[in-house]
């Protein structure tokens, strides 16, 4: 499987990278936290760590460490705008449950 971006998410990442003035892509990971157990970590990366798996979607490189990949393999990252709120949304087929606030999940 792979990690993918929708076209809208890729365009948003590209704009962020351009405004930063540097960066090779997006780093996606998970950490233990929240009421459901795990939360996504999304950062811009200036280098590609040797141990990371690299995926490319719509011209954007996505780096994922091996420990995180088992929880997010197959995830599609989208960017949505709802009213005054906007942000990245994770469509992860591995999620079994998530907390009410949407900040954490379990697999």
C-alpha cells in the first residue's frame, strides 16, 4: 500500500513549502497520546531520513518512519475547508475507533 495525497492536499503542501522557502516534503508519523491512544504528527521536512519510507503523490514526497507506517499504511491525506475551519484530514483505513474530538484514534 502507500500514503497518498488528494490533489487539494498536495496543492496546499506545495504552497506551504514555497512560503517556507525550503523543504523536501512532508513528514507523517504517529505518537501515543489522547483519549483513544494515537495521534497524527504532520511536519515539513528539510531532509529525508535514511530509515524512512518515501512515497510520492502529486509531486510531493511523503516520509514515514517504519514504526508509524504500520498504523497509517493506506492513508489518504486530504485538505478541507468547512466554514471558518480548514485543515488536513486523514482517511486511514486502519482506524477502528476515534475520540469524540477527532484528535486521536485506535487501530
